């Protein structure tokens, strides 16, 4: 829960700094949104790997 909350806060903070449309494509905003999108998949992958190793 905590990592997701931190990512939402970071993404919101970066988006609040946007004043012009061009700033939406800044490196900080893109990284924040990409991390927000990728972390759930990485957690799911890590959980599966842990379960597979535990079962073996």
C-alpha cells in the first residue's frame, strides 16, 4: 500500500507543476506516470516468482 501511495503523491506533485501542455512531456512527469503504471505489474510478477520458488 505504501509504495502505491508514494507513487500517487509523486505523480500528483509532478502534475501540479505543469503550467503548459509542453511540460506534460517532461522527464519527471513521464517517469512518475510510468512508475505508477509499472509498479503493480512488477509486484504481481514478484509475487508469482516467490510463489513458484516456494512451491519448488
